[in-house]
């Protein structure tokens, strides 16, 4: 899997604009895009932490950082209190 190219991002934004124009709402699509982008960034961070942990001889501090980051990722996945994002199917 590779990162999206500038052209792919521009094409996706054009499709998103078209969808928003047809549906009359870009809120759901925007929230979904932001949510997925944040998840990708967090998972990439966890992957880097895992690589560091494995390359460093599995040191205790690396293990603690990795566990903390994984816990933070799972906390971010939980639906937030007082928000109505459940209707987006993102929880």
C-alpha cells in the first residue's frame, strides 16, 4: 500500500465536492475523511514505534511507549460523549 499521490488526492476531493453538491451535505463525508486520516496517522505512528521497539532489542522504555500508543489509539476509537457521530457509522 502506498500513500495517495497529489493527483489522487485532488481527484478524491473533486469526487467529494460532487457528492456534497448532489447530497446537499458535506458534513458526513468531511467527518469520515478526517476520522480516517487521523486513524491512518495514528497507525503509522504505532508502526514506527513497533519497528523501533523491535530494532532496539525490545527495551523496556520502547515497550512502554508502544503500549501507551496502542492504548491511545483504542481510546480515540471510542465514541465521544455528547457527540452525534454515531449516525455516520464511524464508531
